[in-house]
């Protein structure tokens, strides 16, 4: 009989926009072990694997610290609320967190005030459409929403199922958010725990066979904003010998951009090597998303990458 031996996630802290791909170890009737999928269209001796993802919403609203996204917020900067700064940037996990971040945080206030004086459209001007879209009006609306917005990954890989209440117990409600093996958290999942279910199902009877295998994640955190990069401009005046063409003359026609990036091989991205870095930030799905966003976003003419694995 087909049976599931083990289910686990590479990282237990899900991040908005980063695909969650569980590792499912399965044993065939002939006792061989494998980790491939067994879809309903290709059953093994009349059995296949069924997957479901749930968002566990508590009646208690949870806000996430803007500095330490894996921590629950305990205080909010009312100055941010008054200045109409995106509300997710106003939360902090402790007074020390707020104090340590104040030098950077007060810049948000100053820029918001400046933008209001200039054009009165501070949220769009300062933080851009991307950040503003994930935090429109109030984070509590996202935390209490019962509908999941479609993401590129979820909608492309599996039909989008409406969030349906499957169980309510002790102040918690489970909403079904996906029926594929993988799932990409959306802004609606921020602050909530996700549950992954995997079970063997009879292809004819549609009944479950064996026990249900489940994995719970930590609370979903928003993707941290990328650090700004400083572009270095190099001109003929910066080069002592100048840029020489084939005739030995200084060439001044045309410009191009070069992007050089050490992407950090996944082999070396270990907690032992980078003990100061949280495990979720070292995970390849999270780093891959950020790398692609930066590499594509800068639109460089020449891209140089180091520590690339094949």
C-alpha cells in the first residue's frame, strides 16, 4: 500500500511571495522509497496523494514587527499613523527595538511631512505602489480578511479555490487556501499560521487511506524591503588612461551598466557560517526571489555572478 513516511518544510517561517515546497517521502507497495509526486492522473496501484493548505486565523489580531518580522509587535508609533505612513512600518516588538531603529524611523516622518508639503500624496510618492499595495488603509484588514488574493505562482500552478471555513475551534478558524503541493503566501496570510495536509486517497472511492499527515508553520511574515543600492558611475575622467578605441583615441560614445553580484552558494548559506542571520533569510526560496527581483530590476547590460550553482 502507498504510504507517507515523512513530511517537512525546508523553513518553518513562511514569507509573503516565497513558495513553500514541502518535502514528502513516500513508500510504494514494493517498499521502495521516493519523494516524487503521485497525482490523481497518475495513481500508483489505484492510490494518489492529495494536498491541502489552510490558513489558521485566530480571533485575536496579530501585528508583525517592522524591524524583526519574525516577532509579534507590542507597540505602534502613533506618529506614523498621523503621518499616514504605511501602517506595517509603524509596528515594533519592544521599546528597545523602537529606540534602536529611531534614527532611521524618524526619517520616514520627515520624508512624509516633506511629501505632504510638496504634493499631498505621501504614500504613493515615498513608498511606491508595491509597499502601499500590501498595507492599504490598515493591517487589521489584511489580518482579518477571509479571502486570499491570487498570486502568480498559486494561480498558475493550480485552480484558485475560494477560502472556505472547514473548522472552528477555540477561537480559531481554518480557511482552505490551496490544493496543490506547493503554496505561495500572500499578503492576506501575514500574521497567520499555515497548515499543510497530505494524505493517500483511493482514486475510485475518493476515500482516504491511512493517517493524515500535517505540518504547521510559524506565522507568515511580510517580505522585508530590499536595501537600496548605490550605483557607481565611471567616466573617462575617472580613468587615468581613458577608454581607448581601436585607433588609440579616447572613446566617449555610448554608455552601459554592469551588475556584479555574489549570490552566495546555497552550499555555503548555513547557520554555522552566518549565525547572525535568521534561518528564513538564508533559505534559497527567499534569496532566489530577492536575487531575481534585483537582477531583473536593474536591467544591467552586463551581469556578472559569483558562486553560481548548477
